[in-house]
């Protein structure tokens, strides 16, 4: 008889680790969101890089990020985990809002009209214009002097 090595069977992730995924963007900020359908955290909690959103964002930015959840005003039965990078704090909060709105649309397509009317599903693509050669900024020309 030949010596046979035991075959290693990789375990698939259990269904309890299932999540919904979405990406939110604003300016240079990118937020990658997962919606976990667990009860480890209170309903609709936002975890940013493992920390509670209220510890990371200011009050105004937190209101921006949570606005789609507040708009829906229903039990979600899960929590959001967020990885965000790039941009400033305000742009990151708007990127999180965009991602949350996309996940809510995946959860229930009937919420699309409500989310769309507030502009949460639209990606705000405005960003800083690039600097052009010969100019001080994007459009600001050097000061003209007569002599």
C-alpha cells in the first residue's frame, strides 16, 4: 500500500458570516461597507475601522453618515462595518452615507424612491480641479504688472 497524504479540505465560511457589500465615494474618499446581519451590536450601528462611529466622527459628520438609516426609520437587524480612506472627514462621512444608501437599496428595493429623492444614491463626483502649467492654481493666473 502506498502512503497517501490526507487531503486538506478548506472549510467554507458559515452562512452566519454572510454580509452585503457596497462602496461609497465622494471626492477622493472611498468607503467600503459591509452590512452584517448579526445581533452582536445594536441595530444599525456603524463601526469605522473597528471603532464606534460616534468616537471617530464629529456630531455633524455622524448625522450625515447616519441620515439614510434615520430616513428609513426601520429595524435593520444588523450593523455596518466600514473601511474608509482618502479625502477629509466630511468627504469620508458623505462616502459612508453613499455606501449605506446603496446597502439599504440592496436590502429593500422599495426604499429606492425615498433614498433617490434625498440624493443619497447619487455619487457626488465633484472634486478639486487640477493645477494647470503657467497658473498659480487651477484657474488663478499670475498677477499682471504693467512695468
